């Protein structure tokens, strides 16, 4: 790796929403804010569990990585 090569950062975000679509809609803008609007990102993992504070919601921890080319 050269000093000018980009780091292979992984970004972990946690969101709480009611549906899978709402989780995606909440998580992707956070990745875009970190990596930049033009960056291509991949989801490395997305773990979901019931929200302990709200029976109608789910808490998801999504790990993104920017694609390095």
C-alpha cells in the first residue's frame, strides 16, 4: 500500500426503523455522508434485532465498505 492509496474503511451505522426498506433509507445516507456522494459502497453485513424500547421497530447495525478500484 502506498501513502496515496485510500484506506479500506468500514463504517458501522446503527438505525432504528419499522421496515427493511426504512432501514435501508436511513442507513445509506449516513454512508454517503461519510464516504462521499460519488463513492461506491457495499454492505458487508446488516444485523437486525427487535428494538428493546419499541415493539414496532427494529434496530439494525449495518457495516459499509467503500469499493476501492
